């Protein structure tokens, strides 16, 4: 038997899903996952917030153990290369959506989905970063692959007060980039400056479609979590040869833009996916995160919660009321 946060919802019902702490038999876990694990830390992403609310586009079938990230120890490698006691990271692969996730005291996962914890990183540090940190690092690597360098000009980060945005600001600043942060929460300006943003732009200044397809060249690169009208506007402000790493669509899935930025300035729009990335790319990104991240700073911006607090935390993150990281400790279960 093991403990888990169990998400339940009746088929066809429109009301939100209900979450409860449950004690479940081991055979609740998929039999095709060979590595048996003990999750010790997780976190709360925006996607977790949507799943906890019963988002049917993400979760096709209930009951489900949510939690798209976790870090923990191997109990039984199940014939794989993983040995008992090894420390590993799990993000993506639709775990916590269509596969039982990390808000539990036990998990069973396919070995090809697991990243070994870097030697100079702790499990709790891995989950302070989680999917948000991995996505930020993949975005930076993609922009660098297109030629972005610290001396090439300012880099824009939208949705900067959110998880991916804030970690993008922090990591870019650590690498020596001049970072401009866009946020709809100007009360967080001082916090973003502590992370390394040199300039702050209010969301309203850039979140509109204008008649001109091209504006003055402003940004050497951009990490965009918003999409929609804001992304369309940013494309027209990119410097010649600049690139935008698109990682989200909180501002909408439509892109009301024209071809001029691509044809006249050679701008590139790079889609960033952290869910299905190959293992080698994931391991490289995590190793780089371990070497680059100022964890002492992130620890000051992190709040620990327990499993029973997850539903309320999910509601807060959906409402945009969470700053910093919510680290979930999975070594203590009520009941």
C-alpha cells in the first residue's frame, strides 16, 4: 500500500475534480513501468493547477494521481540499469496527466523517462527547478543555437513573474545577458530585479496588435510564455536575425501576425517542448542547470508545502497569486 493524492471526477460531469489523500494498493500503478520509485519531492506548476481543477483536455480518464514532476529514489530497478538507492528526476512524458504522477509515496515509471540526478544537485533543488527550470534551459539552449550571445543585445522574457519566466530571467542573468522582463504584476518589479532583470515593462505596453508589421529593432532574443497578440507584437520588434523561443500560450493560441518579420529580418520562431524531449537532451540540460543555478537564491524564494495543501495551491497558481516556487515534500502523509 502507498499514499497518494487521488483526483476523482465522474464521467461527463462539468464540476471541478475532487482531490483526496488516499491509501492505494501497489497494483494501482501501471504494470508496464519497470522502475519502482519513492518520490521525495515534487512541485506545483501551472499545468498542475489546471489538472487539479479537472481540465479534461489534459486528463482524459479518472481516477488519477496528479503531479507532473518528481525527484526521488529507486526502490527496484525492475531489470533496468537503475539500482536501488539511485536518485532520479522525472519530468514530462505526460506523467500526472495520463500516467500516475508524482504526488504519491510510490511511483512506477519507464526507465527511458528517468534522468539521473547530477552529482552536484540535491533532490529538493531539482524540484525547485522542475519542469519550469528545464523549459527555461531548453529555451536558452535553442536561442544560443541560433547565435544568441550575451553581447548581442537585450533579451526579452514575457510572463516573467511566473515559473518559466522567472527562472528564464535568473538563468539568462547568470549567463551575462541583459534581460528585460514583461509582467502584468508590476508589484513584483523589485523581485524580478533581484533575479537579474535590468528593465521591467508592463504587460499593457506590449500586449496589443498594431497596424505596422515591423517596428524598431529592440530584442536580440526572447523567451515567450504568453503567445497570442503579445507574441505577434514582439515578432515585429525583433532585431535582424533574432529568435523567439515560444514556450506557452497563456495569452491565447492564435497568432495574429504577418510574414514580414520572417522574410525581411530573418526572425526565427522556435517552438520549445519539454514533455517529449529525448533523454540525452534532458540530461545535458539538467547537468547545465546544476552547474549554473544559484540555489542559495532560489531557496529564499521557495516555500515548502505538504500533500494536503496541494488543492489550495493549485487554485492559487491558476489565479496568478503564486510567486516563486512551491516545493512539495512527500515524506509525510496525513492519516
